[in-house]
């Protein structure tokens, strides 16, 4: 099976005609054994109203299909991003998420629409999983005016206020204190949302990471810190950069719950998130989670897939645990999915990715007069 993906079950987005603003039209659903969903009149998407059933890690065949569809969209979208970058349609840096889709999908399927998400620069797939419009993301990557940040953010800075997706951030570890700030705001307002903060394993050596976790624990902030350990910080193996490779021990230093999970298994991700979310909502306590994963592409599009800091054999061995393949196999063995149905899901994901490309390619570039907008904000009103 090739390396490929779709969007998350939080917003149950099916292959429907998209409206002129880039949002797809869907109908509300309820699988009878999970979160009640309803249509968001502004976004035109279906959103979860509650977090999960009594057995929060339990899934139905319909939900499993949604999880698979989400991962397929992410994979196919990222593959088109690689193609667009090679053709010069995407400028600057471009970091692909291929291989890590079980994390984004599992996490986003467990949180509510009013929760917050903040992440680093490998952010396209996470935004898709969160429910940001594929059209708006691709337009942003193409630097077009219809992008979710008006074409000014690009690959590393996907932002969408409608879904509380608070952006990708390009400076390693710089966004971790912002997540603590969001957690503080939630607590200050007496809310029961959580803030999800994604970062790579290299960020655990950054001073801002330690300061943020110290404050989050000291002040009892509802933040879930998710370390996506794909074993390489750019081209440097964790064994060469981190004195103690058991990075989860950092949780002990801040009187915080810590847990390591198989990041290639979407069900393991969901189960781990269930515990962390309950802790954050009920106790206002933070959690540090290490999700062990592996990226199948280079650090960025300018980085070789293999042959420099990792071998082809290592890459091929890790691809045997492709998260899409693992979920596909479980569903196939359970009699829930035929190969024909798998191809149909895959075709739907390809169609959405192609539609996003076409939309972005036909969208206008930002007008010159917008060059100096969004630099300052009016705080007088």
C-alpha cells in the first residue's frame, strides 16, 4: 500500500460539492454510540457536541471508517503538496506529515469544537484533521488570497479561528508557552475546554518548553502537551541530541502525568487522549504525552527521504507499520471493509485533494495593498 490520507471524524466531511467560500456541504449525523453531532450554520460542517460515549475509547464501524477516511485525506493531500512544491506552486519551506496521520486523526477525533489546537510547522494534516477546509489550506500553501491566512502565512503558519486552530509556528518550541497561555485563559474564564499542543521531540531541549511545563503544572492548566517523537530533529537522531532518550521522564520533573503511546495506532492514541482529556477537564491538570511515530518523508521537501542520516532499510522497515495500513488491516480482518470500499474511500480522498488544488490554482494572489495589512490591530473598539 502506498503512503496516503483524509480528514478527521471531528468534522464529518464527505465528498460533496464545495461552496464558493471553500467549505464543503454535509448533513448532520449521529452514529448512536458516540458524540451527538449537529451542523454548524457558519462553517457548514458537522461538529461534535459531546466528547465521547461511556466507553470513550470504544468505536463503531462508522467511526472507524471516518478515522480511515481522515487519514487517507491527509495522506493524499500531502502527496499533492509534494507535487505542488516540486512544480514551484508552493514556496518557502514545506514539511509533510506522511506517516504520522494516526496521531492527528486520533487526537482530533477526541476533542470538542470549542477546544484549542496549537502546533509547530508540520501542520497541514493536523489542520485537515481539525476540520479546516482543504481548499483554504491549499490556497494558503499556494500563497493565494483565499487561503486561511490570506496567503501570507504559507505552509508553516496555517491558522483558522473558526476551528480554534491557533496556527503552525516555525520557531522550534516557541509555541509551547503560548499553549500554556491559552490554558491560563481557559481557567481564568472558568471554562472546561482543553488546549492541545503538538511539537517534535527536539523541542523538549528548548528552554521555553521547560518554562511552559513548569507553569502549566504550577498553575494547574488544562493543557495536553503532545510530543510527536519521529526520532529525528531535522537530520539529527534523538540519540545524538538528547542526553536522556526517555524524553517522557521530563513529566516527572514538573509533577505532571506522563505517558508514552504507539503513535502509529489510532486506537491507542484515542485511549491515551481519553485519559488526558478527562484529567484536563475535571482536574485542570496538564499531561505530557510522547507519541512514538515515524515520518516517511524527509524533514522538509529539501531533505532527502533516505541515504543521508537514515538508511533505506530503516525507512522500509518502519513503513510496515504505516498507520493507514494498520487500520485498514484491522477493518478488513473484521469484515468491515472490502478492497472495493477501500478504493472508493481512497478515490474520495483524491477527489477532495484535487478539488483543493484546482481551487487554489484558480484563486487570485493577494492584492498589493494588502502588503501592510494585518501588521497591527485596532484595539480601540
